């Protein structure tokens, strides 16, 4: 395995950022390695040195995005005195995490890439494992915000699926009023959590 230097790490990061920018602004099909190298200000040889080929670059991009999401969820704090306020805090942080160019690019890569050859199964398993891990971290963040109960679990599922759906809608360019949808979701969450509280009294 090649030893990475600080300079090499900066180059890798620059290429990954360029790849994310190219994919989110131009689309997966148009974002060729030549365009990415040009955006990053490096030669094809430099890109090849660090990532091998386009598949290696895309794999590194997905892994990098996953690391960023995991760190964001693990360090997530909560604001607000009520459970509904804390859910709003989780919702806003998660939405921001999924809207970074790196996250959006990785979702687009996963939606377009076709795993082939001998590594297809292991790559598919790795992607599945990452998606399960992010879902787990999201549910755990919501559990820390509102506690555990059957109704709280349903709230967690609703919030998590809403975030995922909104992210995909935003990526497809669908006209999307996040504030209105956010307010409606949080109203449902507050009502559900209030019912939960009353049932416990």
C-alpha cells in the first residue's frame, strides 16, 4: 500500500472535491475523469496515481462522503427544550449534511454506477453496509433527541424517510419548498409526541 503524504492528501482531497462539483453541476454521465482532473488542476496521471481509474475515484468519493456523514451524525448536538424542538434540530442538521456537494455526488454515483466483475458483490455489500450504518446513526440521533417508545420509533421512521425523500427530490431538480414541508412534518411530530406524553401520564 502506498504511503500517503500531507501533500498527497491535499491533492486527493482537491480531486474528490472537484469530482463532487463536476457530478453535482454537470451530471454523472458528463463528469469524465478528464473534466474532473481539469477542475482539480491536476493531470490524468496524478488522478490515476491516487485513484487508479474512474471506478477507484468514485469508490473513494462515496467512502469520503460516508465518513463525513458519519462524523456529522456522531457529533450531532440538540437544541431546544421540548422533544419536538430537538427533532427539529436533528432534522435541520441531517438535511444540511445530505445537501453538501460530497453527499449529493455520492448519492448520484450510487444511483448510476453499475458494479461489474469479480468485485461487484463485495462493492454491493459495502454500499449496503454504509447505507445501513447511516440509517442507524440517524435513528440513534433521533432516539437521543426524543427517547424510546413505540410512538417515538414511528416518529424516527417518519423523519428519516422524509429526509431521504427530500434529498432525492432536491437532487432531481423537483420544485421543493423545504420550509413548508419541514413545518408540516414538525407539526405531525409535535402532535405525535404530545399524544405519547399524555399516554404515559
